[in-house]
């Protein structure tokens, strides 16, 4: 599913393997919500009478998580703004390689594509400003502790020596940080400048995902929903093969005991009219969703809005991380079951091949340095994130 869009027009393709755009026309000329037809389509039903959410679904437009300050309280783009952003973003195709590209041996842009700009100015619908709520003092302290540790590991690299963005707020120190051998303050989920074990790498490199809230981004994101009497299953095809299966318990039973924790949480669903409501708790402390872990609580709402459209809304709550709950909204389009009838299961290879290779390569570098045959690995920053480099250049994200 990750590479099989049906009837899509690529407007700014940077990577053919993940190219995606839209074939849906929208005719709004002002900043307002999409027009709704005056005739309500009867909800589709399964053979046993439940609302039918089945199919392969994806978000065909690109929408930033948070709203840029330049759009203030504007919830939807005008058509003119969308066209302007599409033109500016397509210019990434012709940009020159950056110093970061050259230092890393290739242009990261070739691995990504650009979908056309969506109607919403942000996925966050509440708070009304389209921005994440403020962090609690406890969460601010945790984030600062994490960042301080990561920065300590790059203090002796060119990232700090040249004053690059990855060292903002820190300073260059030519000697290796004494913290390099320390254990990370809590379970690590992001890349750091060390490869002493699998947990030093990001979740994606370990073929893991952060949780049930996933966005398409440059590489696409698909969900296949399958319903049976009394059960619902959702398969997520995300990233570079980090797919996973999610089973929704629909029998009205309570959540698992608090001492039983799961990577994707415990999902308990119910129907409210034509909307599937899923309450998710019992997350593992190793899960990380926007900084929230074991105290995360989600309330999801899935609603079929037309023959080929599905609305998704999720309210996210964690009183130990944010000062108030907040809500995301997305719109999904159904893909062709016929064109996806032959589906190759996505496989993530980083954890099987790439990750052992990264660690082995680091050990070879350590041995060479100890023998006086190479540079100090601690002085080489291996935390470069090509996707983030491209996001910073994307006008939609600024």
C-alpha cells in the first residue's frame, strides 16, 4: 500500500518510490471549510448492520502538525494560498545541494516526495490557534534533561564547532564529553551521537514506531480497516516498512489492569451512531507520542463521511506533559482495492541489517582510533536527520 496510490497526480516528486499527490478538485476561493453537499449520503453499512469503515485509506494532502504563526487563527487555506505554497514547495526539486548534503555524501531530497498542500493550515484543530498546548513544568524539565544529554555527545563535533543548528544553545568543547559512557536518562526513542547498543538509535532504525498516531509525511501512510461481527482490525503501513497490526476490542469489556502495558496501548471501541469511538490507555513507558509515554490517553473518532472519504479525529491527553488536552483532525481518501489486491508485505530492514552494521562500523572506528589510525569517533556527528533537513526547507512547515 505504501507505494500504490490510485489515480494520483505527482506535482513535486522527489522520490518515485514514494511519490504522491491528488486527483481531487477543490473549488473554494476563500479561507473556509470544504463545502458540504446539501444531500446527505446514507451511511454505508456492513452485512451485519454496522457502519462500514472498511478499505485502504490514506491522507492524500500534506498538512503540518502545527499552524504557522503567519496564518494566525486561519483554520483553512484559501485556494490562492494553496497554489502559492505548492509552487514554492516544488522549487525544492531544483535547489542546490546544501553543505549538509555534501558532508553526508548525498542529497537527502532524492528520497522524498511532496504531496499537494491540504486545505487545513494545521492538523491541530484545538487549541484554536493550531499549536501544541504549553508543556507542564515537569515535562519541560524532562525535555531539557534529554536535550542536555544529547548535546553533550556532540560537543566535540563540527556541529558545535561550526555553530550549526544541531548545537543551538550549546558550545564547542574539543574534548570528548565525560557523559559519553552514561546511560541515557530514560528509555531512548531518538537518534543520538553514539552506537553502543540498539537503544542508542531511533525507533525507526529499530523498525519500531512511536504509537497509533502516525502521519504520512514524505513517505506516505496507509491504514487498512477490516471489520467482522464484534471486531475491528487496522493495519498501518507507515514509514519504510515499520508497519503494524492493531486490534480493537469491541465487546464492552474494561481496559486491562494498570500494570499491563503495551507498545500501542489498549484499544477499546464502541459505536456512537455512525462514529467508531476508540479509547486507548495502558501505554508502555517505552512508547513516545509527542513526548507523552505511559500516561498517554487517546480518544479517537472515525466517521465515514462519503463513499470514498473518512474523517479522523483524536483528542490527546496527558496531564503530566501538557497543560490541557488537544485535538487533531485528518481526512482520509479510500484507495483502490482492485489495484492493491496483490500486496507485498512491507518489511523494515534497518533492524535486521542496517542497525548491526551501524554498530559494527562504530566499533571498527573505535578500534582504529585506539591504534592511532583514524579520527576520534566522538568528534564525528552521526545524528544527521535528512528528513528534518528537508522539513526545515519546506515552506509549508515554516
